[in-house]
C-alpha cells in the first residue's frame, strides 16, 4: 500500500522508515505511549492520540478501508501472535535477516483481510 521497503528483522517485517516515522510523530506529540504485558514481556506500545481524525488522513479512502479490514481480522491478536503469523509467510521463511521483502510475496500471503 505504501510502497515502503520492508526488511526481515528478528521480530517480524519492519518498514525501513518506521523508526524515523515514529520519531517524527513523537516529536510532534501525535502519539501516546502506554505499557502492555504480553505472555513473555512487558513492552511499550504507541497509539495515535485521541485527537487523531482519520478523515484528515493522508491516506485515500480505499487505503483506510484496507487498514480497517486488517484491524478487524488481526486486532484481537497481541504482537507476539502477529509476529508468529508473519513468520509462517513465504516472504519471511525465504529470506535472511536484514533482507528486503519483495511485494511479490504478497501474492502468497496466508492471511488476507478479505479472505481471498
């Protein structure tokens, strides 16, 4: 959707620009951190502030619909469960840590928001 380059990293696929995007949003005070406990660890999660208005988003309507579909499908899972799912995908299993994940692997995804 974004065209960003995603890398295979130890806990799952991560956008090359994720760190700088989070840093930018944190500096602009657009995120609110809170702590959660998973099965194994306690960690910090960043969420958009309640003042976020998706209508003013830079995303197109169909992109917002896709994000809503993904949230509906996976929103009940914790980060460890999502990581476990991502590690079952061909795009994860076929690459070495640090390698870029081709968008061509999206054709082989086991979990699809629309159940195709």
